[in-house]
C-alpha cells in the first residue's frame, strides 16, 4: 500500500454518530446516497468494536474498495482476506470457519450458498444489503441463518431494492422478533396499501403513511451525498426507421412478427416489453443457436442437456437511428478537436457491443464495459478511461457498483436505454453525480419517439418517487 492510501480519513460528525450507534445497538441499517461515505462508517465500526472476525459481503466489484479502506483506516494492521473459488480463496474460507482473526470479503453469490449459523463470526457487513430484499430467496435465507452474529450492519442507498415491500425481508433479517417485525402479510396489512386483481391477486401499492416503516426501525442512519449539484439534461428523441416502426407496431399489437423468415412470438407481457425495447435500439435479427441447459422445465437442477433455441441479436450493420443519433452527438461534441471522456449507458449487452464497434469504425477510442469481464480487464478499463480511451459503452448492471473514480475524469453521460431495474439506473446516475466531480454533469437521454421507452421513463420516475417517499424523513433527521 502507498503512504497515501494509509493516510487515515477522519469521519464526519454524522458518520461518527452512525458509528457510535452501531457500537451501541449492534444491529443497524444505513441508507447512504452514492458517494456519501458508507464504507467509512462500516470500517470505523469494525475497528472500534475490536472484534476478532469480520465478514464483509458485497458485490465483487467493491472488494478492492473495502480492502483499501481497511488498510487506510487501520494503518495497514488488519489482515484482509478474499474468499473465492481459487486455492488461496478456499484457504481463506477455511480460516474463517476456524475463527482465525481478520477481515474476510466474499461476494453475494458465494454468501447465499451457505448456512452461517455455526460460523465463528463476530461482525458482518452487508454492502448493498438490498440484495436480500426478496423474502423467498436463498440470499434472505442465508441472512436469516446469520442472525446470531453479534454485530450486523446493512449498507445501501436503496434498502428496499425496487419495491416498498422489500423492506420486510431486510428488517426481518436484522430484527426477527415478531414484536418488531411481524409475519409478512401481517406487516403488509398493518403498514401498506393493497388492492386485489382478478389475475394478479393481491397487489401492493405502497405505504399507507409514507415513512412509517423506516421510522420504526430500532437503529438506523441516513446520509445525503455531499455533491448536490443537479445535472444539465438534454432529451434527444429519434424516429424509428419505417421498417423498424412497422415491426414495432405489429409486435406491440399482436406479440408476433416475422424476422428474416423466423417468427418471433412472445406471450408473456414482460418478455414482450423486453423485445419492444430491443426494437427501439436497432432492427433486430433472429437465429437458432444451441444452448446448454442445467435446469429442467420446473427450474430444478438436472443433468446438462443441449437445446436448439431462437436468439434475438443485432447484426454489426443493423439499422439503428439510436446509434446514428449517438454518433452524431459525439461528432458534435468533438467537432472542435476535443476528446472529452463520455460514458454511455444501455441495458443491452448486445447493443453495447454493436455500438462500440460502430464508434471504433468511426475512429473513436471506445471500449465496452459489460458483465463477464475478468478482474484484470475490468480494472484496466476503469483505470484507463480518460487516458487510453475516451468512450465507455457500459451496461448499467456492470458499471453501477465498484467504479468510483470515473467522476474525476468524466462529466458527460449518454443514456441510450434504461435498465428495467430501477436500482441499476439509480446507481448509474450516481457514477458522475458524486463527490470528486468538479464540473456540472451533462446528461443526454436518447428516446425513441412514440414507443414504450417514453412511457417507461415516466412510469419509472413515478415508481421511484413512491419508493423514495417510503423513507419519509430527511437524512439529517435520522443520522443520530
């Protein structure tokens, strides 16, 4: 570690208050906006508790940030171990099981594989604790199995994930006492509004009194981001090509359309919406490919078997008014010889690949930033952005977590398409609008006119407003 990394940061008064609350209450939920310093609160609480064994569970991309924070705040005296599938990671897991002193980090994917009831862990930190918001998931079961651990801290900007009712699973994991957290439907009946649909059953509409659930938590804190400047937003609407509009309208009305001699049929409304959003990006193609399946038709594990399935994809030369509009805007920004870094967001990995190739073909230094990259590739692309290349074409899911530092070199973001997961969108908007940003952020939204994209943008904004209201209180009212 460099001497700069080992220079200890002094917690702000509100962070110190949250740390003291953790040490006193021992179970604590912290809602912190992107860049507000929730990692520092967690690290300080661990160091001040002086417990022997700590487990940090979080997105894989955040590991290096936690390791650096523990090294900096402890002066390099803490042994930090990474648990993964490697020989070294397996040895770290065995050391954790024996109760060997130190701080251990593992991903959510690995955490949900185990029952933690018998592990000698003294302190557990859940980074992005909303991962456990599904009460029927393996993640929630794993968190419940860890209930005996003395110190527990949950950190997230969106504790409930995308749904108000997601707060129950998190609250139940931390405070399973029915006096605090009643059974799910009892809790819903008491605090939330519902209505019954003939087909969907009982639908949950939000809290009866926004902020009630948050206000009743036994121990909590909240921090706004120190960076409060609003971005300048440019909405750029594009028209679909005539053929693109024809297949879009037909598929929206009938859920069936022919592509290159292949029928594309989707009976499920959610999948139909997904296909419509693909059609907004570019004219899609369809092909048959062999895929290996490891689960049966009921979702149960089975012997691997190969199946011939139809796959929707984009040809490298697929017609796309979105891609043309993006490239034209880049040309406009760079027309005076500048090469200011730009980050582009899309929900589609396939389109990210196609758009990156188009930009490269035009002579721009573009790279894609998507899921499935190795640690080495991810690290290089994060650190080389703004120097070795200028345009990062990213999926929200890949870049939303563990990429702090982008705001120091970039202020321009293109939103080519939104993710269906509002949480990913929220994390994406926090990549540049966060501490370390020295200039006003410029945000360009590219929308296909008269399509599901425009409707979805309005609906997601309304849903997010309802979810935000569920926290009820201003951050300064809940920091102590």
